[in-house]
């Protein structure tokens, strides 16, 4: 049967990378338990259980090819579903984002894919590359997945799973995309807590990230989830990701997830500054190994470039995602300040 042959060939992703002919064209089949499997392209696999529940869940990973732990989590989940070990209660779309970047163990090949969503992939008409094509393909896959859901009162989710380039004072954290006129979901924050993520960054401006796309275009509960630090394949301590894998597995299989109370364990920040690199001489004013969430005093210089000095605007302002090597015009640093969210 399909389960045995798939099981003998190793993980789904491993197979789809070593035998592209198997998955490079659309493929649809049904498992013993009645779950329909739709592989629409390499690294894009949707599952629909025989009696789907009321959730439509997108799990994406590898949008940055060197962020391996989330890829390993999703690959193990897909394999569990294909081999019948994991029985789904809800529809799930798994997206393995940047396959060519995974092959070379790099964040991206030509362009940061996580700045190409919400149509940004088409903004420079003359410029076409693999990341731009793939970002459009992933957008289309999400749209088709949500659009093909059964009728009725349904809830959409998208957890875009990442790991961070540098260490963090708060190991696991999530970016809550700007919701415009929607309310933040405390229940979703509690679910992230069950995944081990108790630091939440409230974005206050539109972005071109994958999670902002699903949140804004489809009203999904969508987050960029930073599950730890970037490590090469095979060098992740997967025990550090056990809570995330367990909670996501419980979510898709309809098992209860114990949600922690929204209490003082949670740290909520709002994004205060989005600092873009605009000049070649952009530089950060702290060491490369300075952890995310290191905080500064008002007036401290955080970064500078010809014609601009970027300073902390208040005591306790902390840095997140510092990266002086981004392309000109792209985000080189976020700063965050503590805030409160009323339950
Ligand atoms: O560690 C870093 O500098 C980047 C880690 C990462 O890829 N983070 C995402 C965050 C996306 C968001 O702001 O929602 C990214 O930079 O794309
Ligand atoms: Zn990433």
C-alpha cells in the first residue's frame, strides 16, 4: 500500500528532494484511513481527513532554507500522516518553502523570500527569480487550500515556523502581524505558549512576510514563530522543540492542548522601530553575537549609516533580528518595547 512504499523511502521531504519526478507533478491519492493527499508541487502537500473538522491549518517551514528545526518538525509530521501513525482531525497544508535554499543550507539563493509576499514578488516586473516564483506559488497554494474548504463556520490558521540567526534572551518568540481592525487573540497567544513560545511581538505596520499575507488576505490566525536558533540539518537538539511539535501535532489531530494561563510568564512587546538599511555603509553598533532582546537606554546608538544615526528612543528598548547584511532597502533591525495586552 502507499504507506509502506512511502515509509520505505524515508521522510517525505527527503524523497521529494532525491526523486523529484515523484512529486514534481501534481499527485493525489487516499490513505488507508480515508485521508486524501494532494501534492500539488514539490514541498506543497495538503491533507484532508475523511471527516474534516472545522479548522483549516497551514504549517509552513523553510521559507528560509537554513532554518532546519521547523523543517524537521514538519517533515516528521508529514511522514507520520503518510504512514498512518498520525491521524488528522482537520485539513492541513504543509509548505516547505525554499527548497533550493535548503539544498545549499542557506537563508536564500537570490532574495529573502519572506519579503516577497502580499504581491511583493511581482513589484519589479523585470526581476524574476526562483524566490519570487516560489512566493507566488506558495500564495496560490494557501489561497487554493482555504478556498477549497467545506462550507460552514471554519477557522483558518497559519503558523510560519522559523528559527533565528542569532541567540535570543527569549529563546522562542512569535511575531503577531498587524491586524488592522481585528482584535488580538489571547487564545492564540496561549496556544503559542503551549508551543513553548511566551514572548509575543505585536507588529504595528504592514509587512511583506508570509504570516502577514495569510493574516491580512484570509483573516487567518497567522504568526511568524521563531522556535529557536538556526542550526544545520542534523545538529538540532529536537528536545528543545518538543513542546511545539507536540502542540502542533495535537492541534492537527484534534487532541486537547493544555493552554497556559495568559499570565506574567508571557512577555508582550510592540515593535517600536523598523530600521531599514539604506546605504552601503550601514552598520550595527553592537557585536554580531549580541542576543535578540538585548535592551538599551534612551539615546544609545543602535546603528548608523551615512546621513543617519539610529538611537533607542526610550530606556529598555530592545533589539530583534539585527542583520547589517540585508539588501539595501530591507529591514536591518527591529526594536521593541514592552507593552500590555488586555485579556
Ligand atoms: O534572525 C533573524 O535575523 C531573522 C529570523 C527570521 O527569519 N525572522 C523572520 C521574521 C518575519 C517577521 O517579522 O514576521 C524574517 O526575518 O523573515
Ligand atoms: Zn526565517
